[in-house]
C-alpha cells in the first residue's frame, strides 16, 4: 500500500496536504488531509494548530497517520518560532479511535464542551468611553461585514445561511461594543422560549484583557433576561484559556461534551 497525492487542489487544499492510501491494485483504501491554522486569539499559548482527518480501512490508518505527521513537521517550519499542535476530532463514544491516538502518543484532554452560564444580576457596567448598540444586519453587505469581522477574529464557522437561520429565531441579537465610536467587539445570541445560546463573541486584539468581553456579555445577557430568557448555554474549547476565563466570570458549569480532540504538541 502506498500514499499518493492528487494532481490538483482538493476543496481549496494544496495537493501536498491531501493523502490517498492506495493498495497494490490501485484501489483507494483510505483518505486524509491536514489544515494549517494560525489562531493566536483562540490559543495565545499555541498559535499554530494543524487539524487533520483520516478515513478508510483500518489497514491504511497507520500509513495515513504517518504521512500526516510527516507533513505537519514540514508545515511547522512555516513559523518555527511559534508553538504548534497537531490535532483531530473524534466522537466521545469512539473508544477504538481514542485508543489508537493514545497509543500513538496523543493526549485526549481537549474537548468541545457545552457549558451553562449563571445569569448575572443587573445590567452590568459598560467601561468609560464605551457604548453598546445592536449591529444592523438588514442588508447583504451588513451581514457579510459581520461574517468578515468574525473571521478576522478566529470565528470561522459563521456563514450567511447560518446567520439567516439565527435571525429567524424569536430571540436574536448581535450587540456591538464601541469605544470612542469605534467598533471593538460584538456578541451574538439566539434562541427561543426561555433558552438562548451564546453563538459567538470577540473583542479586537488591541482591546483584550481589559474586561471588555465580560462587560459586553453581561449587557447582552441582561437584554435576553428582559425578554424572558432564563437559561444561556454555549460551546467552548477546553484548551482555550481566553474562553475558559470568560466562562469562569459567569460561573459556567459543564453540562455535556460534543467532541474529543486528540492532539500532540510539535515543539
């Protein structure tokens, strides 16, 4: 069995980042890819995070895994001074794959957690020289501008279809935080009945670590409470210190695990 690369890009990925495991008869037995991500906002202690995925026959698994690790070591040299982590995702119930990665030196401590926040008292205090206001999302240009700002702050899962789905929910708001009339952060919540989800929140890099995120989230939660919301949940990455700190500010408790992320540091 051999590893080969496609001749052309696949779904925007470079051919050298895509792997096919092919048996002696030329039949494909497995498939894998690796994505290089620079995420200093989400993981200040490890800005480079390389996600990979493997699929196929068990016989191809070790060959694909070896190819992915070798490619990750090459990609690490793009920013050799930055700490890097190689990781993948598995279902919490997939004991076989968890054992496979543990056997190969990965840890399985990082998870995608569902947490419930404690509703705060009062409206919260907005920092001096700051104001809050709903983000206008009436036009295609306004919606795409929001998606662009989210992407620039390491929030990449939002697209127009998802945003439009959120906008149709009974509880929906995107609240912006402004300092001296300049937009420095936004928070998105959506839900129905007495429940709401914190979908996304960001603060621009130059305004972080100043309590801005806590103040913005507090005000948004107060607005939702006035609409009858009594329960707010969200999803966080357990390895993200900024996310954990913000959740700790609101007494968040873990109520579920969506995914496990086996991984290993490369330096």
